[in-house]
C-alpha cells in the first residue's frame, strides 16, 4: 500500500489546511463526472481513502504512530502499545513493534483478538466483547443552484465512499440523494446521517457533511433574506408609468410602475424574498431599468431629439467633485 502522504503529495509535517487543499485539487482533477476514465477513478478513490485518514486528526495520529496496521478494522491502539512495551521477540513478533521478548503466560490468541476486535479463545476474550466504534464523518462541498436553494429540492451527488461489504476493502462510487431544504444559505451544512465511513467492531457508520455553495444566478441577487431583480422597462413605461407583469421565484406578479421612473428606481414586494429556515420571508426588490429600443431607426433618433429638448438643465450639472 502506498504511503498516504505520498498519495496526496504532501509532507508528513503538512497541516490540516494543506491536506484539505491537496485533496480538493486531486478530487477536482479526477472526479468521475469530469474525468470518466478508469485511471482517474482509481486516483480519485485512492485520494479519498488517504484523505479519510489524514483529514481526521485522530486517525492521522494513529497512522503516524502505527502505519498501515492502524487501518485494519477493529484496530486497538492501547493493546498495540501494550504489545510494543512487552517486546517483539528480537524483531520476530508483530510487524511494526520491537523489543526484548514476551512475558511468561503471553498468548498470541488473546493479543490478536484484543488488537483487531476479536474475542480471543473462541471469541469470548478475557475483557468482554469489544466496544463498537462509530465510523468517521465524510466532509465535502455541494454546488446548489440559487433557485433550488430558494425553493428546496433533491440533488443527486456522486461520491467515493468506503465499501461496507463484510470482508471487502477499498472505495466504491455511490450516488447519494440530497434533500436541499427551502431557503438554505451559502456555507450551511447538510447532514446525511449514516452515509459516512463504516463503523468498526459493529459500531454505527458516520455521517456525510455537505457544505453548501450557492451558485450565482444571472438575474437574481441574494442579500441575506432579501432578493433583487433588475427589470427592464420601456422609455414610455418609465415616462408614463403603467402596469407590468414580472416573474418571481414564487410566480408572476403584477406591479405598477410610477410615472417618471428613473433608472435604478426600486419597487419592494413584501414576502417575495427568501422563504423557509423557520424565519419570516424576506422581500424582493425590483430595480427598474429603462431600456431604449435595440434597433436604432430614423424615427427613434427623431423622437430622442424631441425628448432631449424637454430637459430644462444639463443632466450632468451636479457631477462635481
């Protein structure tokens, strides 16, 4: 088995932030959705397995102390340390430990049963049944479209998870169904219980923790619980006012544009902002953008000249510094 630090391309002195960044880089480069080759999938699984150990401070300490032995299911560090203190028979004993010899009455059956979660002597053991250990959590990010974040919905996410099949090792590509709650915010964490690393010694599996990254929308802007939307209006609507229909995430609404509306004029729609999360809904602000015709014409230029003649002063007269 390759050294886990070598797999992630970091030194053994690397801090947790460096390990996280190295794993994310490898995951992006080799994710099955972006690089659908067997080689990339193998690298993705290998990187994920390495990160599941080095990204967990407790598991990393055990790996630094015991090496590959610490990765075996049911590994017991205290029993392994006790064996190390007793010695390894001039280097002929348990791999990874040295010493001067064994004490009288020492039993390999008891030792291996304790270290690896067995009972020893027919599975009974001298200290009772082993304690099951909960599996480690898995952490990742999930991209969520803004409209899905506002309304809630289901997203399918492909992840590499350790296999839970008895007697098998390695990772498997799994599709998880993620329920996005209505009104979820950027940076919020969604927990998938029991979808993380398998437990040890009969312990329960860990969870999957997904940090939400809300993607920007080409039209809508979110500010905490409120939303903003630029709304084009015609020159005639800006001058004369009138009723217009505007789409929102919650359905179309009719609004009244006041006469002589300037560019940037704002209309607030109460309760049409962000819903959910156990809070009062926010508001949706419509930012009016008077828009000239897209195709110039002699008639348009003629009317524009007449319109300019109506100004009683230079519109830029107050632009002083």
